[in-house]
C-alpha cells in the first residue's frame, strides 16, 4: 500500500507513521498543498492524509482542484482538522471518498478507520432505535466485509432510561446500550451483565447495569458520545455506535384531531386515545442538531438502512433531528427502508407498506429510497389472534399500484420474520436478504 502524508507538522507525521509501522506501508511526505496536489496527480496512492491548514494551498483547495480534473480518479482522502468549522467546510462540499478526522488523534480509532478504507469494506449506516435496531445489528455483524455504524435515536424517556435522564440530565442510554451489546465481541458474561436489570432494592429496582455504566461514563467523560467511545473499547464492538444528537429534547406528536402528545413513552403507549386517529406531525422541543459523527457516517456510507422499529418513535424520531434527513438525501449511498412486520396500535394502526413509506418520504422531504424490504412470513392463527386482541395485524399491501406511485424504490417481499413468544424480524433472515442486496454493484463514492 502506498500512502501520502501532507502536513507541515513533523510531530503529526511521526505519530502517523509510528502508528502504522507494523503494516510496512510505503510513505511519501510533503509539507505544503502545492506539492501535495502535484504528487497526487503524478503518482498513484491508495490513501492520502491532508492536514487542513497546509501552507501554500489548504486541503479544501487541493481537493477542489483534484476533483475538477476530468477523468482523474481521486484516491481516498483523510483530512485532519483541529476545529469544528474546518470539519463542516469539508463536509459541506461533499467530496467523494473524503473523510474528516479530528485532531488530536485517537490512535485506536484512527488505525481502524485507515484499515477500513484500505480494506475497502462496505460501509453500512443503520438508523433507528429499540429492539428493531438491536435485531438488525445482531444479524448484520455476522456478515463479513462490512463496517457497521449504528446511529441511535435519543428520544427514549421511559423506564430506567427515563429516570436516569431526569435525575442526571443526560441523554437516554437505553437504545445506545442495546446497540453496544448487539455489536459487542466481548465475553457473553459481560454482555449479560450489560443487560442485567435489578428486580429488588428501593433505589436500584428497574435499573439496568448497562444504563448505569453509561451514566457514570457520561459524568466522567463529559458527553454521551465520549461515553459511548469509552465503553465501545471495553466491549470491543464490531463497528461504531453513534448518538444521533447530543441535545436533550422532548418528542412531541400532533394528532389528526389537534391533540398533542408529549414524550416518546406516551406517544408509544397511545393510552386513552382512539388508536385509529393518526399522527399528523412529529417534532422535538427544543430542536435537536445531529452529531458530526452521525452526519459523517451517513455521508460516507455505501448503504443506509432505515428501521426496522416503531415508525415514529424509533425511525422518524431520527429523521427530524436537524441535518439527518439532509445527510441521507445528499449521501450517494443506496437507501434501504425495512418495513415493520406488524402494525402498532396508535402509531401505525391499520398501516400498510404504502403508509409506512409515505411517512418516511414525508420526513426525508424526497423519495430517495432504493429498496423497501417487506416481510411475507406466514404466521399461525393463534399468534395472529393474540396480536389482534392488541389491535395489531401483519403489515401488508393492498394497493401495490399506489405504492409504485409513491416511491421509485424496488419493493422486495421475503420471509424475514420469526414467531416465538413474539412476532418480529428474524435477525439472520434479515441479514441474509441484506447481504444479497449489498452484493449489487456499489455506487461510486
């Protein structure tokens, strides 16, 4: 592998080279932007490192000139930045195969990112929350050759998560914990410990150990994002888990009759409300902004998976975070929406596939979906009867012509679910079908 470092900082150059000594790469070093541009044009490189503030020509200008060359294939680029405005400037120009890495460098993450790029792994960004995201990640981590980013909803306010959020003023840890466990390669006992919930004790009853650990790490590291990175190392996760926002907010839903429900837990339960009254709009107060890591993961993904999970409280709750829908639409990734197996009383009473897809497109503000995965699994009458008592039925489609008018996406019907105590997606069936889709030719990023 042949790599180039463009930096005027000898200490940074030495750190990068020292980090990759065991890989025996071939290195070329330049200390200004003009020489960097000329070297890239005249030689072949597998990866380029550019310090943002290069003398004579800064990294953004180097990239602009490279991308303006007709017929020239720009190699993958890692831009090293010191300030948030620098990151935002690079990302706003949507340079293909370009990623931003903040200095000072976290060596473990930096080496993993470089190896990911050089090994040309397929990058998959998953957006959701709850048990649906856990199921998806559990299956996807069995697929070789992909790198997973789990972008997690931060709207949960029920149970242990809600109590910790109220007491400590932190972002909800529950869905983050599930994603961490789903991607963990740690010993089974440690994963079981992360999921353990106390059933006794006045102060501890109902609390989950994983939630408590994340709460402690937020206090120690200063933010949920930093807490997640710290515990990711302990669990040795296969991929990365990213909070969709660092902003505390309240999820709100306006119904067709004008009534407003406040809080993810209340929207989820829909108690005391006619379940046939649909949600008209969903928003957050105060408005939440996406984390830079979430935006970066979406921009650099080959595939973006939306769902499965509760339509409004797990999936759309991410899309209304400022910057997320725009990043999904702007990304050159193929977009896959995984439709729910069953309806949910209140949120999606009597919804068909077309209803789910219409809502997704509404909050994306554009039909950019490439695939919609739907389950056609047959269930026993006893299971269907049990769900019917809860006003839940399988998600089907009686209006295929209308669905085709709503979206340009390819609609894929497969046996994706399983039936035990609950009817839900089967992680391995889902992973197998997604593996087929990700074998399609990739868009050039």
